[in-house]
């Protein structure tokens, strides 16, 4: 069983407090002696009891250790002072540098030129001239880059258009080709459903006008080749002398046939 932890606070019992003081003082001095021997260190311990008694330990003499401690304190204080002085000097230099840079910045903007002489103004002019050349060179370089990028974009667009045209041509090659001719218009002419004779000369003449009749007329639609068939049917109908109703019916049927053929 190990020793349990005790609460670190003032011992109220005087006898217990004195016994604890004696034991821990002896242990502290022993540890100081061991530290000096094991680690070859200069150790000094000073202890005053509540009643004012002095207990001390020093591995190489108390006075020597105390004098060394005093010298170290004075040297550390001097180092601190030196560091503070050096810091102050550096701060002053930085302040001066900042003020000079601010003045130079204002002069580059064309302000605060009254304190400059002729030579300083010439130097400032040369600096501004070199700065202007640098700015122009940078601007020209950026413009050249932009022009090159636009040219590359145009080339890519042309390549894409060429690719699309090639694809369209390839697709057209797969489609069947139409060899027969499809007329773009259909001739129209008027006929008399009861008694009308077609003028065959008008079929070949593009300037032929529609024939005027006193009775009602119907519009016949069809290709020019269908007109001859219509003439034959009309001649056969005249020989048979059908009634007006049958003529109208036959004409309507023939017109429907010609429309279906178209």
C-alpha cells in the first residue's frame, strides 16, 4: 500500500507542523546535496523556520554562491538595459525610415516638391521616366497576350465550324439521292362540265389563258399529261350523249382521279 496524497495546506496542529518541518527540511537538504554531487552543480539552500532559526546548505560555500548570484543579477540587469537601449535605437531608425519613405511616396505623386533642389528634381524625373517605361512595357505585353488568346480562340472556332461542316457532309452522304424530277408547280385550267372542248394548243403554250364559259365552271387540277386523257374521255362522253347529271358526275370523278394522281 502506497502513501496516500495529502492536501497541501497549512497544518493547524503546532506539534504536527514542527515534525513535518523537520522531516521535509532534512529531505530538502539531502536532495540538494545529491543534486550537487550527481550533476556537478553549484547548489545553495537557505531556510528560515517560523521561529527565525537559519538552516542552510551550500555545495561550494554560501558566500561564494551569493556573490556569484549578485554578479549574475547585475549583469542580467545591465543586459536588459542594453537590450532596451538597443530596441529604442532600432525603433528610432525605423521611424526615420518610415518618414523618409512617406516623403518619397508623396514626391512620386507630385506633392511636396518645394524642398527639392534642381538635381533632386532631375533624379525624380528619371525615376518617373523609368517607371513609365516599365508600365508601358507591361501594358504592351498584356495586349500581346490578349491578342494571341483571341487569335487562338478564332482558330478553335474555325476548326469547330470545319468539323461541323464535315459532319454535315458525312450525314448527307448516307441519305438517298433523288434522281427524278418533281415539278415545282401545277398548271390549272377551266373546263365546261357539260359541253367543253379543250384547246390542245393551250397545253403547250405557257401564255394560254383560261377559257370563259357562260355556264358554271370547275377548276381542274393535274399535270399537263393528264389533259389528253381528259380529252379522250370527253370525246367518248359526247358520242354517248349522256345527261347533264352523268356528265357532271363523270367530270367530278375524273377530277378526283387526277388530284389523287398528283
